[in-house]
């Protein structure tokens, strides 16, 4: 076996199906593209149908086989409909990526219950429900399946002004570990990528000059991340061979932020 075939055998995803929830967002689309270029068929799932259509068109332009299905991650029935649509593609779902998430910035005393509940509902409850629904399908697979949740540097290091978001992402990592423990002998692996600072529309308004200075001072690489820098970690954690003994692990892709003493 030559080197190229060795790497393809180790990391390749030919013929596998990946459901990417939140797949029409910047991070979700980037991961969808990376998995698709690695051979996976992609099911883009998001709440906005027009955004889904745009995402699928971009994937198809890259030569990636993709379909879409709108979904409400806080509604189990909606997630079940998504699962059935995905199963109709090839009869099996191999990978689930949970990218759906929202964030609101506030001082602690200004956080209200409705805001807290909405963030927890999408970020944590939505991740839990989607894992429930797709684990049911993966248990029927001969070779199980792999789940990738999206945590955050906030999972380990709480930051000011994003109290609900930080709590929800800490919960995502705890949930990831619990799922890994529960299904480790049944062929289901569950890991999390915990990104550092990747500016996007939902968090850009929180990045005032002082906050940016603090972030850069606490990031050894002294720069923001690019969404494409998450793809390698995702492929490793989701791949059946390269990631076969990795489960329950939060992998921090953060330029060293969580390693910094600053």
C-alpha cells in the first residue's frame, strides 16, 4: 500500500453519510465541506431553508454529494424527521456533527430567564436530543457511528458577558463524556471540538477593542482561528480508523488559549 492509499484507508470517509446540524452556518458549512471532500455524503440540516439551499449549492459546486432538511433542534419530532430523511439517502448514518448554537452577550445582572432558557435549549438541549435520535439509528449499524459535538474554550474557561453560553458549552462537554461512557461498548464514539476564537456574525459584536486585546494576550499564537483549521481535528475524531480509540475527548483548537497562564 502506497502512502496516499495508507492515509485514505486511515482517514477516508468514502460512502459514509454525515449529518451536520447547523450545517448552513459558517462553521457547519466549513466542516461539511471538509468531510465531503474527504468522501462523505452530507446532509445539511438547519433551521433556515434558504440557507440550507445555498449551502447545498456550494457543496455541490465542490463536487460533494449533499442534500438538506430543515430542522428545529429543540423539537425531537423534527429531529426524527431529519433522521429518516438521512436514512433514506443510503440507509445508514455514520456521523453526526452538532454545530447548531446561539449566543447573546450581557453583563451577569442583565441576563434574564428567557434569554438563558433559549440559549440552553438550542445549545445543550438541542445537542442532547440530536444525540438521542441519531444514536438510535447508529446502534443498528454494523460498525456503529461517531458523534462530534461543538464545545468551546468556554467549556473549560468561563469568560465574562457570555454566561449562559459558557454554561451551555460546559454542559456539552459533560454530555459528550457521558455519552462516550454509556455507549463505549456498543460501537458509538462521541467527542467534542472546543474552538477558540473564530470571529463570526454571532460573536463579532462582543469583540470590542479591550476584549480583543485580552483575547490576544491570552492566546499564545496571538491570532484568531480560521474555520478551516477545525477540519483536521474533525476528520480525526470522526474517522472510523484514525479515531477508533478516541471517545469522550474534548479537543481544544484554540491557539493555546486554554494552555495559557495569562
